[in-house]
C-alpha cells in the first residue's frame, strides 16, 4: 500500500508487504516487495515520541533518507538533506510523500538528538547485521575501541568512546557500546561478549583486554582467545619472556626441554617491508594459573623501508587458549595480523569515507546514533564485495533504487 505523510508502511505477520514504485526494485504482480525481515520493517518498531498531530514524515522514512544519503556519499545532515531533496520524486513515489519538500537538515538533527533511542536503534541494526550470512560463518571476533574526536565538548578531555566487536574481512560490526567516562573498555567488552554466542569463536584484542575474567568468560562460553601480554599483566608477561629468553648453557648439563615451533611471514607494500616471526610453546600450560591458557608465543616484528633502514623493531609476547593441535604458529600469526583489520576496514572507513571524526557533533546520543548508521552503511556497501567504498558510494548515488533494495530485502537475500 502507499503510505501518506502521517502514516507508516505497516508490516504484518504475513510474509510480504507491498507498495508501488516505478524504479528497479523487487516486484511481483501486486507491486514492490518490502520483506518483513528487512531493515525498513525493523525500523518501524522504533519508538516515535512525536505528537501525531501535524506529523509530516514517518520516523522510518527519515532514517531511510539518512542511510540512503550516506550510501550515496553524503556524511553531514546538510548534504543528506540536499541529496534527498534532489531525489524528492523517489520518496514521493516510494512512500507517498505529499509534502513539497523533504525534511530540512535540522529535522534530521532533531530526530537523532531527541527522538531516536540509541539502544533501540542499536538493537535493530545489530539484529539485522547478525542475520547476514557472513555473521553466522565468521570465526574471528576482534575487540577494539574508537574515540569520536568531533564529539569532544569544549573544555572536556575526550569525546565519546565506543567499543566495537568486529568480524574481520566481512565489514560487519556485531556490537558497538559506549564506554562511560568513569570506566574503561574492560567491563564494556565483557558485557558485549556475554551478549554473543561465543561457541567456536576466537576473540582477539589488544593488551588492555588481557584479563583473567574476560579470558574465563570466553573459555566457559566455548570460545577461545588470542591476547597480548604487556605490563598490565606484569607476572604473566615476565613468565612468557623468561620462557623465550636465550638459554644459558652450563658445561656438563643438557639443555632444558623445548617444544618451540616457529613461523615467519614477509609482506611488502606502501614502501615498507614487514617481517614477522612467531615462536610458540605449550610449556607454560601446566604451570600457569591463567584461565584456559594452552600456548604462549614470542612475536618479533621488523619493519624496514625499501633501502633497508629500520623503521620499527619490536618484540611482543602473547597467549592463547588454542592448543597446538588447534592453531599452529602460522595460524596465530594470521589471527594477530587480521585483528588489526578493525582499524583499516572499520575505523579508517568511518573516518575517511564517512567523515566521522570531521563531524563536529558534540551531542553524544546523536554522535552514537550516527556511528551506528556508519557501521550499517559500511556493511551494506561491502555486501557487493567492493572494497573501494568511494566507488561503491558513487554507484548508489547514481542508483538510489538499488540502495532501497538493500533496505527492503531480508538479510538472507542481500
């Protein structure tokens, strides 16, 4: 059915809902198909506290315009509002909009600041992304935090800090939670992990997350961890370093037992050569009281330029609950390297392609809502297996009807 300016497209318990379009959307004999499990149908469940009298634009329509604008390359409310106005015919024919203009930029701001509940929006987006095929087959969960620099109010030390659970190589963020100023990422990460099915999953994070409680939580849930050991776990760090320290041979005595296994990777790119050499051992598994510890490793990273000048030379130590039969040195090297995909695949794209840090949004709920939408946009853009986000955005700018397909289909059909 076509909705008016004061109503929403109503999804029911039947399989499909319909409207009429003249664009290249999924159609059958009755019109364009809006699937009940689609993102648009889920957005209709959000609480709208606005007075129904004089209501011009349904809440899902405004959020759809925000997502479509971002898919098309706009990252600020002014740009999104102008983009939507230039495509007023699309919204008129798609949603029955009778107003002569699409919402003003301030309307988008007001909706995100005072109407949208961040927890509800996060639940809708997280639920949608969790049903994508890649989410069910992913093995690796990466934990990392990001501060939204543009959200820092004048006179305060930092802006909104968000912790994400990301699936490397997929573009999918399963959870993203705010870290309160009076705490840090550790309890937030534990809360996020408790809400996920960790059976058969491997969780990685930086040294901050090398915590006994977090490790026990993961192992008890049927998952595994790969952590780094640094000064925040001084005793653990010392034990691992001592195990891999060069052995001092005493004449007349045999060297101590060793089960060391080693793998090496070399990568060249961006004018640099990076060599990583990882040595792993299971000798601490029996003597350590760290929850679930099965192996520890010594990782040497050497980065030089093409002329052989050393740019970085460091040694780090780590631990994992994966046994030697479950993960050899080469696999542990891969997990360590893939963990940082959260920086290049998620945080970098949010900052560079979606202008997140450049957005001077000091209203924290609005900043968090925009970050949620940014995660959604990255996942939708990479669904087409195009790692070049600007190129994908140019495509959807030219084909907004194709972008609407992404919002009207169930996750299994994307």
